[in-house]
């Protein structure tokens, strides 16, 4: 009889999680590992790469690496296509791609340099961009009169 080792508190490896449950798993794992400044950004309507982005910080490369490793181990069996992991060599910025959710884990200095929250939190939906273009054109027409 073979013995299967599962992470404590995790669902069966054969059970895929819903998007909401997957996001909860990510946030809970980050909180359990003492990640700091956890931010969740809704990407729906902004891009087709994912539905959500989660950004968090670790205090050191060692903590960033540990947070990412723990999260990767939890996600690799909880998603349909597994989880992809980049950046563990330096652990200044680690990216986990869980399909519907993209997770960035940074050292604080690197996070402030790239400032992903500012870039992705802006409302750049196609509807908003079209409205801004119409408004700008209307203002240009008024200025010409």
C-alpha cells in the first residue's frame, strides 16, 4: 500500500479549487508565512493573462524564497495546469503563475522600484479608455470653437 503525503490542512490533490477558493488559499498562505503588505488587484476586464494579481513582500531573500516555496507546493496540485515559478535563484522578485492568479513576492526595495500596484490598479479597461478618448476629443472640439 502506497502512502501519500499531503500538506497539513490542504485538500486532496485530486480536488481542483474554484477561483475564489484558490485566491483564499493564496492569501491565507501568504499570511501564514508572515508576508507583508499583501495587495490583491482585480484584473478582470484589464487583461486576459489572469483574473487576479496578488502582490506581497518578504523582509529578506530568504523569507521571499520560503514564502514562494511554500505557496508553490500548495498550488502545484490545486490548479488544473499546475503552477509555474520564476525568480527563485535570486529571490528578489519571485513570480508564481497559477493560471487565474498571478502572484508576485518581492523584497521591499525591489517592490517599491517596480511599483506594480500603481500600474495595475489604474482603471485601464477598454470602456474607460474609450470614454477618456471621447472626453479628450470633446474638449478639443470645444477649444476650437
